[in-house]
C-alpha cells in the first residue's frame, strides 16, 4: 500500500493507476477505523480495480466546541487494517495541505444542510461537502463509498453530486452493528462501560418504531411519541433529535406511507451518537 501525504503525490499515484486502465474507488474516512469502515473498503474492493482510502480529520466540519482536537487518531493501527484489505493508496494529508490559509471557497448544499445534524451542528455539512468535493477533485473516483449510518451526510452528498455534476457514483453501504445492536462509530471509543450500556437505547428506540410501523402504524407524530416513551428508560441519555424524514430532502414527513428515514441523535456520556433506520414504502 502506497501512502501519499501531499496532493501531488496522491495525484501521481492515481495517474499511474489510471494509466494501467484501473477503475478507481474512493473511501473517504477520518481514520479511527472500525468494521464499518472496513465494510466500505471491501465493497470498494469488490466494485473497482483500485481502492483509494483517505484519512483526514477535517477541521472545517467540527464546530468550535466540538471534539476536533480529541477526535481519535490511530494512524498506525489504521494503516495495518488497510494494508490487510489490499488497499492500493492511502492519502493522509495534514490540514495545511488540504486548505490554503486564505481559502475562501466552500460548497454549501442549501436547505438539506440545515436539517438533522446540520441543525444541531451549524456549518458541519458545509465542511463535509467542501472536503468531499475537494477529495473528488483530487482522486476523481468512478465510485465513492459512504456509510448509511451518516444518513444526513449521504443526502447532502447525493444532492451535491447531482447539482454540481460530479462524475462519480455514490455507493451507500449498510450500517454495521456490534452484536448487541450498537452502530459502529469511531466515537464509541469515548463511552465508559456504563455509557456503552446506555447507548443501546438508540437502537432500541429505532427498532421499536420500526416494528410499530411494520405492524401498520403510519402517523409520524405517534411513532415518535412511542419512541420517546422507550427512550425515557434511559434518563442519562440526552436526546438531540428523533425525527421521521424524507431520506432525500431530510424534511419532516407526516407519515411513513411512502417510506421514511427514522433518525436519532443523542448525547451519551461525552459522546454524541447517531443512528437511523429506513422504513420501506408500503
Ligand atoms: O464520514 C466521515 O468520516 C466524514 O464526514 C468524511 C465523509 C470522511 C468527510 O470528512
């Protein structure tokens, strides 16, 4: 596995892959890799000839009081995992390489970026869209792989790709869970054993809503109320949002008849965790 630290090195390595007629997959990450990331790498490996992974803890998607400085950085362990997956190129720049000090250009996906996590984390999706646009320009992948766990991020990036005509196919891979249901996240490392137990409530709330919907309930307000009643079992978990939305626009839906995304975000100990489930259209 080749490691590029600069954009020029990454471009040269990718040009060599293209010269060998290889199709290129991109898996953008912020490192602290877990089985969820590895499922993206494996899907990329299966779909394309060459796999490029990026590890970049992107400062512009963190708010001033968020966890940028303490976000887990586990570069050596990440490299070993990626090597074992036969990744062709790891691009791992520093912020100064990615952002000119006087950079003033951003990608703003309006409206969608102000919903769900964008409402609680103003500017977050501007940072995500901007860095992913830059990575698309640097790598020019045919396909790019993202996790369904970040359902709002997927909606923002899909819209960006459509609106700005990026020549890339977004591939969205299912949420990978621990055996007890907790969705894999780099931020699970922040959880104490007690927090870890409390965090299971996110999955329980979603399963509850999913089973009520499967049993015929359609009214979004009623489904949310029944989910909130389950959440009340864990008074230490501080809800950020529980919403039933259109998976493409992230706008609230009155009912789940035509399919819906049920998304939850909550603070558990020092971590802010997100999870979601898709309800199929009837
Ligand atoms: O999902 C993530 O890890 C990040 O938001 C991404 C897509 C790598 C952009 O920094």
